[in-house]
C-alpha cells in the first residue's frame, strides 16, 4: 500500500487527494529540519510521489534537472 509524506512538515496520509488538499491549503505548513535540504519546488514534487514499504524510489538528480516542471494540482 502506498502512503504520502509532506517533506516540508512530515504530514503523512494514505490518499493522494489528502496530500493535494494539504499542499494547497491557504496557510502553509511550517518547515521541519528535513525540509531545508530542498527547494520549494522539490518539496512539492517529492511530497506528491508515493512511498511503497516506507521507501520512495526516485532519482533525486531528475528533480534537480534544469528543466522546470509545472505541476497542476487542479484541472
């Protein structure tokens, strides 16, 4: 089963919709120590990627690529 974790504040949930709701609320969550290692864009991307068995299988270098990605949370 997949879970999601906000790397900015360590909020955890099981549903993607819960994470998008958390990330788009009007008051931003406070940054934990882990969140200072990433930019705001990287925090958003990493928070939307699921964890499987407590691991997030991604290549961090892809996130730091010079190409900018636009993530639309709502259509």
